[in-house]
């Protein structure tokens, strides 16, 4: 932590997207080397109390990398060496696309937040699939986040998602239908019941499983219930709550709050917990909780609210790689304090009947 705090001011002199690319290059450079093994020994927290089994996968700990950090599936094993229990790569689309014009990623340091309007920039599903097939081994489970191509018309969305899935069908441990990013025009309209039904039916017919849906924090709880109805109808394996928000909370102080795009980070914590708690009270499907996880307290609150697993991204920008170890150690402290023998025992204890 101390070493990252010395480096962070230098990184923050770079534009955010360049700093992100630099971090990925560094991780790619150490992946599959002795340095990766050294990092794993330093950052891994191995304890059976952290183990989680969900949608047919086993996770050594509940903390994962949210989609958006490793868009092109370049560094899943290096991220595993930092102590993560899983990584979700993407969002990937059926065809390569450049995304939105730069600048499209903004820091809000005083709010411990980011705003992005990346627009699913990625090298395409075929490239991601080839890269994952070339891994000599897998350190952690890998989820694949599927997005709609910007060029695909809404009526072709089911087929477009299917084409992306088919390019990576053999290399994902789970798959995510992302219909909630605010940065592809019209994408959030796909959360409406009829279109979501069509997308899920198409993916199921292609054999997609385990299959999860990622929902927006900006849906009212009635609309969340419509998504849960689709999950039940198609017997999906889980749900991810939540994506970034287009809402700008009143407590934001940084001038970059006026940039368009999806807000992530600390200001999203309360909404993420509210949605996770609502979802957990209305379904028995496993939930991945995302939004504002910047330490063990936020992660534990999501778990107690009903999340089986937790993901983060933004907090890494502000806290650095030791964050994951600190969260996992902190979760063990909280389990012991509260008398729980495992993450599973703590899950959902704060849900009101």
C-alpha cells in the first residue's frame, strides 16, 4: 500500500486511459513469469472460510475483478496472482470496435470515483477467445461479459449476442448478458421484458450456461422485478447488481462530475447494497454484488445483503494492488467477530423478511 501511494501521483499525471493501458502492459509483462508466482505468494489469502460455490463454479475467495478492467482478456492470470478469486473479462462484442471518442475516462479523486463512456471498445470476441485458449493454465475462474455491438440494430440484438457468445463458448466459466451499460446508444432499452426474453432465449438455444444478467442501478425496483421474472422463466444461474450509473449524487464535489457516462466507485455503494438486498429477497439465484467496494466493510455489507460474490474495479485505481489482500483479510476478521464459519453463513443475514 505504501509503495502504491508513492507511485500513484505519477500515474495520476497521465490521462486515465493511458495509465490504465500502462498498468495492463505491466501485468501482461509479468504474467506467466516467476514474478507472477512471487505476487501470488505475497497477495493470496488462502482460507477455507472464504471459499464460495456458485452457479457450478468454485471460487477460492469472493472478491473478483469487474468487467471493464481486462476488456480483451489479456491478463486474467496476473490478476489472479494479485489475490482475486475470479475475473470477468470484457465487455466483448461480436466484432472489434473502437468505442467512443477520447477522452472517455475521467477520475474524480475527491469522490473516489470514475466516470467512463468507453462504449465497449474491444478487439472482438474472436480475439478474446483465442487469447483465453492460449493460456497455459487458469489460476482463477473467468467470466465473460457480452455486450451488443454498436453497429447492430436493436432487432438484431439477440443474434449479435449469440455471435459474440459462440466465439468464446468454450473458454468461459460463466457468461454475462450486459444490457445495462449507459455508453452504447439504446442498450439499456434491451432490459425491457420482451427484448430481454428474446436475447436470453437466443443465448440459451446456443447453449450459454452458466448465464447471468447484469442490471443497471438506475432501474426502479419494479423494473428489477421484471428482470427477475426473466431470470426465473429461463432458469438463469445468477444476476450481477449493479452496473455504472448515469445519476449524479448530490454529494459529488469534483468538476468531472459533469462529464457524461457511467459513474462508478464510492458514490454507488448505497444503491448497490439496496438493489442487492432487494434482489436477494426475491430470488434464490446467486448474486454478484458490484458498486463502491473499496475495502472490507463495503464488501462485507454486500455479502450480508445477499451477495455470494463481490466485484471491484474503481477502488484499484485509488488503493492499488494490495487492496484485494486487505479485503480478504478483513472479511476473515469480520466473520470471526460475528461468529460465522464461512462467507456462505454470512450471506444475506441483513435481508429483512
